[in-house]
C-alpha cells in the first residue's frame, strides 16, 4: 500500500552486492541519500542488504553514509531472484515508511525496483541522471532528472502523491568519494516470505570487459566525426598511449567501430572516468547526460558551437585530421620524458 505524504521519513538505498562487494552505484547513492536527507530537513539514511553473508558488508555502508543498515543475512536469497528481493523490500518499506527509496539501475536493482513499486502502489522514476529536493506547492519533493523526448531534453519528474518516492540511477552518475569511518546501527531482519514464482536455473555472466568501460580511469569516446579520419584506428592509438579504453556514440556503434557494450549513452553504458577525451562527438543529450560523472573532459570537434564544449574542461576546436595526430605525438613525447 502506498502511504500518505506525511507519514513517511528518511531516505533508503537498496545496497546491491555481488561476490562479497557492494556495487559502487549503491555507495554513491548512499552519499547522495545523506544530502537528500539534509535537504529534507532531517531523517535517517538507511541501507538495506539481503543475501548470504551480507552482514559483513554493513560497516562499509555505514562508512559511506548509512545511519542504519537493515540486513537479511539469509542463504535462501538466490542470485537474481528479483521477486524474492521485491517481496522482502515491500514488507520492510511497508513497516518503516521511508520517504524515498533509491536503487542502482543495475542487475538486481532495476528489476526489483519495478516489482516493488508495483506492489507498493507507488511510482518509479527510472534511469535518473540527477536527484534533488525542491519545494513544490509547499511540500518537499524528490525531483528526479531524466534524459527524455529523444534525448534533446532533460526532464524533471516528481511523484507528488504516493510514498515512497522511488528512483533508479545508472552507474557512474554519483561516483562515491573516499569513505570516512562512521558509526551506525546494524539491524538484522528476517525475510519471512520465502516464496517466489521465479526459479533461477542458470546464471551466465557477461565477460569482464563489458563492465570495464564503466570502471575505466581513462576513456576515449569516438563519435561520427571520426569518419573524417576514415575510421577509429587513431582513437585506438590514443587509448593505447594513455592506457585507456575506447567507447563511443551510437553512430560509432552503427559504423561498426565499437561493440554494443562500448556504446556510451542513454541506451548504453554510463562512463565516469577520471579522464574522458571525446573525438568528433557533438554532445547530444543522450550521450552527454551519461558522462557527467567524469573527472576531466577534453573534447575535440571542428564545430565551435558543438554542445560537447559546454561540459568540457578543455575544448579543442579543430579538424581531427590535424589535431589527433598532434595530440598523440605530444603525449608520446611527454611520456618518453617521463
Ligand atoms: C531514444 C534515443 C536514444 C539514443 N541513445 C543514444 C545513446 O545511448 N548514445 C548515443 O551516443 N546516442 C544515442 N542516441 C543518438 C543521439 O541523439 C545522437 O544522434 C548521437 O549521440 C550523436 O552521435 P555523434 O556525436 O557521434 O554524432 P554527431 O551528432 O553527428 O556529431 C559528430 C560531430 O563530429 C564533428 N566532426 C565532424 N567532422 C569532424 C572533423 N573532421 N574534425 C572534428 N570534428 C568533426 C561534428 O562537428 C559533430 O559535432 C539516441 C537517440 C535517441 C532518439
């Protein structure tokens, strides 16, 4: 049952973990959750953990901002049984009434969130690229930003009547900073309802490299402008010199330069490297909104009005045919000097 606006408080984060590690998207969400609590004028930041051996992860969640961690350290949670996870979260939310529940838009989170939202009879704002609290009609509301309408617009979405307000956020949007040692409360909970209509018969993992674009420190993003270079070979050279990884835009995928798991954007991966170099990428919203977590952005484009320059720390207006060989040569020289 959804709750009235007045009865709920606090911000919760579904803490997704795999092989004994909490996913970075959940850690970043905890930091964001604390910020949202402050803007709401109070309330606790709470993390929820479910699964075998999950209790040993609780202290890390506290260090990243949780005041409280509910833990169902229960072997009967089988991997990827999102129905079971949704039943558990629904029961917990029903008895504690959080104001907001945040989920990583990843493996378990995006599907569990949808199932839980349906059971709780509330809304779910998916693939968010920013979250904030705004005063709307005298009420503090979660305002979630998504890229929409063909990607040429960013939209603000609210869930004014139902509680909890729920949102999924793509990885890399809120990169977690360094954790600080904190204290908090760890509360063991029982997952009473062990029934599930799902039967997980096989888990086939993607190759490691699939996720590495999201974890790479240096990413070279190629766009349609690379066509002027007759392809993306020079971008691979730049990536090699810098020890980075090549990703790209939708046209780069369509041109066959990158594989599907290397496409950055609304329909692809989020990238939040320390260094992002874009080559002939115009900066359409479907691309741009998913690289905002990058530390430093250098962009090369011949169009001085390309939107990519608005988000770049260094913008080089020029033809790739001239700029790129020079860039590679200069970096090689600097590296040689040590
Ligand atoms: C529902 C939907 C979802 C989408 N999802 C995605 C997504 O996930 N990811 C994605 O990338 N796109 C996505 N798109 C497409 C997106 O709208 C853009 O079309 C795309 O990002 C543009 O890619 P681009 O920057 O490579 O190409 P363009 O926009 O064509 O830009 C090419 C750039 O190269 C520059 N250039 C050309 N020649 C040179 C040269 N010689 N030297 C220097 N610069 C040069 C141009 O000035 C231009 O700025 C989606 C669209 C829709 C409708």
